[in-house]
């Protein structure tokens, strides 16, 4: 589903500014910059502003208009969810950016990513608005005047929800809801909703529910005020009468207590699931099976590349966070050695802290891997910002800093020659691959296998021909240097782990 919103002049909310300032078009400089030149460039107007006041004046002028971001809702072939059979939820996106913290281009890119998140969650993006101001308004995030203008846009577009490209505190969300008269959700709520849709395993569902409850706890509203039982004695007789006397606990306090109890129960359940994960990891360690953790930004093509490298058929969708449950796929190296790729959950800018905490058990796989394969969407307009976002998450994972890493730019089939040349120049050690066409995959596979750890025990033994199964295990779980087929047996030189070394010693011909 794709919704391409063109730049509509009727969306400009400040009519007085429209007659004074030239409208920005593709390839032209920013409206704010042009308007500053018009009023400050020539004539007597510039005499009233000194250099120190220019920035403050320009900031104030830019507040008078909301910038509509074109090209939202262009994510193609987003995965279908069940409730898309009914009318899709119509949403309007809202963001605030400051010159001191970011640029307009990055703010627009962040809003486009929010549009992709909203569509993946099952919404239809009607419009996207950016406001330029020093900092978000403490009461309504965008200011009372802009909140009323946004309410007019919401009414005109018949939207159901406002999605804010930020993590809103409860007070700002409530203020914007009261002004716009529709539901307001923030970026974190959208990501949590996507996770709730895509979680399939028992552990994944528990992790998502835990994150949702921790997000919800400080944001409860007093909708159950009529059920509160605080008054007692004479006050109850005057205000509420019979039936209003109670334990002195409001309904919202009761709700919080229920949520805290559920959170404690979920944390206990997740802890109880840890032994099962440890058994699987212990089995891989016991057999000396090296693991490659495949990490990257969401929708970078991690599952597709894992399928291409291993020949498996893991779920692949052009959707954000299609993979939530860790998938382990075995494959065989050029010399016959077995190793495994671990496909992990994708990352995103400003990943909610609740999700990082809830999915720590999943991210443990990254910290215990032998090699980290960092997959990047090479066709993205700003792939290096995605690299920084992933590195920020990896920095919080214990043990990940010391693990060897390989950088791979995926989706080379979607890039032009200039983009490929730029990526190669900026990251000369990275691999440029295409999981779709297979371009560069063989070179990437060879680079991964070259970093596989060498087992710690070096053996040289003469094995009888009846020990064929042992020789097969040496090839699968060790690093074979040389094999000689002699009359009396098979002479093998290899590096193996302690378990295999003991079996080799027991089976060797004296």
C-alpha cells in the first residue's frame, strides 16, 4: 500500500505568510532562508536587526508556519495485518525540530521513517507536518495556536489519530489531545504496536507485553474517576452518599497496582525461559559451533541475506520489524566446517528503552557470537545514520565491543553506480552485496568464514579406517589442516576443541 502525498498549496496554514514568502519547491533553498533575505537583504528593514538578533528573529518567523513534508507513505508492499480488512486508521504525523539539534533534511527523513512505521502498524498516512522552533512547547508540544491549526487539518482529512515523532510525556499528550479532539500517540507507541503484531513465540509475546506495560504505567489517565472510593464518613454523605465509601484508593491507583503485579509476573516468566535458551546455546558451545550474529537497522534485508548465505527459507517481508524472534540457521563452510547465522531483531533510531530492556534476552545472542555481521540498506538516503543508530545499541550489549565485525551494504541492485561508488569510497573495507541477485555474496561468505575462530587444541593422529564418523565430526566442528590416506590408516592434522581432542586420542593408532 502506498500513499504519495504531493505538496498541496491548500495545506499551508499561515495565509499571511503565504503572500509574503515565496513557496519552496524541489531544488530551491529553504523558505526560511529566502524570507530572511527578502526582509533583511536590502532597504531599510535590515537596519532594525543586528547580527546577534538574526537567529532569534528567524526562529520566531519560522514558527508562523507548519511545513508539509511531501513523499510520505511510500513504503511498498507492507505486510498485511488482520485488521486491514476494515477501514484503515487515518493518521496525521507531527514533528518539531530545532536548528541547534538537527537539520531540516534529517527532520524530514525522520518523519518519513515514522510514516513507514505507521503504515507497518496498519495506518493510512494523510499528511505530515514539521514545526521549526527552539524547543517543544511544554503544554501541547507544538503550541496552542499550532495545535488548533493541526486540529483543522485533522478535521479536513477526517483523521482518527495524531502520531508525534517524539517520545511524549503524558502532560504534552493530554494537552495536544484536548486541543485536537482526537487520539494522540507517540513514536514509541507505534513501535510497540508493531512489535505486538509481529511477536509469535511465547517468549516474544511476553517481552512485548512487558515493554507495553512499562510504557503504559506512567501514562495512565484517570478515566475511572467515577469508580474511585476515597470519600468516607460525613464527606461521603454530602458528596457521594451510600456506596461511595471505600478503602481510600483511587481507581488509577488500583490500575497501577494491577499493572505492577503483571509486570512482576512477566519478568518472572521471562527469567524462567532463560534455561531453555541457555540449553540451546550450551549445545552449540559444547559442539564448538561458531555463530555469526546478523544485526542491522530494521528492514535492511538481514533475513534475506541470511537466507542467501545459508540456503534457508526464513520469513522475509518488506516491512519494519518483520523478525522479532531469534532464528538460528546452520550452514557449511568451504572446507566442510559447520557454523550458524543468528538472525536478530532489527534496530531503529531512538529505540524505546522499554524494548531494549525487554529484549535483553534476545540481544544476548549478539554478545555471545563469534562474529557480528552488520547489514546496512545501501539504497537508503542516509545509510550512515543507520550505522550510527545500530552502533549505539551494540554499545549497550555486554561483550559486543570486542567481537570482530563485518560491514555489508545490502540492496546493491537498488543502487545506481554513483551511490555504489560513494559507499565504496567511504567504507573501503565494507562488502557491497545484493541478497536479491546474489551480487557479492560469495565474497562476503568467504570474509565471514575467514574470521571463524580456530579451536584451541592442535592434534596430529593416525586414525583407523573404522573411525570414519569421528573424522566426519572433525571436519564439521574443527579446522582440518591436512589429511593423508595411508595403508595403516588416516593421518589427520587439525585444530579441534577439548571434547573432540579427547575422542581423537582414544581412537588413535599407537
